[in-house]
C-alpha cells in the first residue's frame, strides 16, 4: 500500500474539494450531458481528424 504523507494530503484535499464543488454546481445549474451523448460527440470529433 502506498503511503501518503500529511503534507501531500493537505495539498490534494483543497484541490479535490474545489473540483467536487465545481462539479456539484454544474449539476445544479444543468451544465451536464448524458454520458452516452458525451462519448458519441467525442467519437464523432475524433473520427473527423
């Protein structure tokens, strides 16, 4: 098992909480799309290149 020291935890947690807070805000504000739709669009863009 990997060991994470206390300093690494202090740096990672604020960043993780910010990402999660932004994600929750996106969901509440309707700025999300179904996963299938997102992957279909990604496949379409990749096939155009």
